[in-house]
C-alpha cells in the first residue's frame, strides 16, 4: 500500500491512456522532467509501473506503463482491517467495473451475468449503457447491454442474451443485449452508426481485453 499524492494521482490518470516517456509526460502535465521522472521511478520501484524501451528517432527511449494494472484497496470488515495493493486479471477487472456501476442494486445481476459469460470464448466485449450506466434507473428498468462476439458465435449469443432474465437476491431483472459480431461492430463504428454514437457517452465497459470498444 502506498500513499497516492496529488502529483502521483495526476500521473496515474495519464498512465491509463497509454505508455509514456518521462519527457513527453512532463510536457503534457506542464511539470519539470526531473519531477515526473522521480515520480515514475518511485512507482516503478514499488512494482505498480513497468519500465521498457521503445524505438525513437535516434536511440531507444525509456517508457513507463501500467501493464495489466493494479488495485489498491482499503477493506474494513468485522475482525479485519486490510490495506493492500494487488495485481488484477480479467475477472477482477470485470468485477471492479461492475462495482463501479452507480446504483448498487444492479451489481448482483451484473455479477450473475458475468458468472455466465466469463468463460465464454465467443464473447469479446461487454458494456452497459442507458439508465443503469448513467445511474438513473428505477426498480423496473431493464439492463441494456452491448456485446461484441466472434462472428461464429453471434447467433448463439444472441439467442442466449438478446433477452434474458437475471436472478439474484430472490429477485430478477430483464437484461436486453444488443449483440454485434466483431466484423459488424467494426464496420458500424467506422461508418458512424447512429446507435453507437448515441450510446457512446453512456457506455460503461465491463469487459474489453482487446480494446474493441
């Protein structure tokens, strides 16, 4: 567990975008290269950033990245007080993103959805959009989902998830999925699909390891 100072928080917010060289990041943040380098080096020594070499015009330059990312958490439970920094895998990432959905009442249903989908190799990306993603849903709201799947899995996934009842906590919610094959999604995105443009601001990604969304 390490203290996230204001300066380190600024740097980490930029690191989620892409890998950075210290001089480029310093210029973007309006800070001195020495200050930024010291923060990056501290974070790398703590094991939360990865350091590598990248091609440049004259000679390779050092760049820093978050790799697969990390989680720092505080848990206060009966009989337990935990401060910890830990790595993440795709399952942890999906659960953390589910818990970031604004209204907690929908978390158990999304967790149930993820339990069914997590080992389905045909499903490449999942996101929530609409009122659940915005945090404005009421008790009767459906859960609107965007799913991108391998082309050969499209019919199967559509049959399973286009309209599906999710059960949790002795209650149920209706999930309605808009299912795209990978190729159709890419074509729709590149052609400026009205639907994709309309939901873009609401989109809350749950699982997207390849960065399709």
